[in-house]
């Protein structure tokens, strides 16, 4: 019996344990919708958020608590997320601009913005709040009247950590 216990103790395996470590990161960049956009219909073939065309520009606010850690990427629409059936093509245009800032130095974001396709990128170098507006316009066919109904498009706003 002594030999059995001795042999078993030589074959014993070490104990192992996996200990989990968890953490939580609170958002240091928050995106808020300040104002929803509305398309105006200045001519039969056009929808536009520009106030001169009867539209309302959507306003998006970015609140950043850590300077030089994020970029704001704002993409204007290139399609409707819902609309009546359309049989022709749409010509889309759009742009995003800084409209208000909480810190004077943020006004430089406008001159430093980068446009890639339909996405505008702003380097958020200062802590504080910045408001952006996005113009969006869609022209139907070759001056063809848009069908009656409700039209919805989406501006995509993301905050990307550097």
C-alpha cells in the first residue's frame, strides 16, 4: 500500500486556475443629435436640407473629454433608407461643416477637415463640444419629378479613437 501512495504522488498533476481580469471603459467621446434634418422640395426633382431650399440642416454635437484622442467621421447620405419606389437614378451631393464650438481653437477644425468620398473627417484635438451640420441634396433623374411620399436618409456620425 505504501508503494501505491508513493507512485500516485509521483503522478500527481499541478493544480491550474484561470483567473479572469475585466475592465470597463467609459465613453470619452459622446455623439448627440441636436436637431433632426428635414428635406425641402424647392423644385419637383430635388430634395435638399439647405435652408434656402426650404430644408433644415441636421445638427450633430460631439462632446470630447480627452483632447487629441478622437476623430469625428460624418458621412452624408448617398441613398434613401426609405422612399417611394424610384425608377430613375439620383444624383447626391452633401457636405459637413463646423457650426459652433465651445472652445475658440476648435474653429480651426473646419479648415483642417479631410473629405474622402462622402465622409468628412475632423481631428478633435481639443476637449469640449463641437456642433456639425450636414447638407444633403438629391436630384432625381434628368429633372424628373420625384414621386409623392415620405423620404428618409441617414447621416452617419462616428467617433473613432486614434
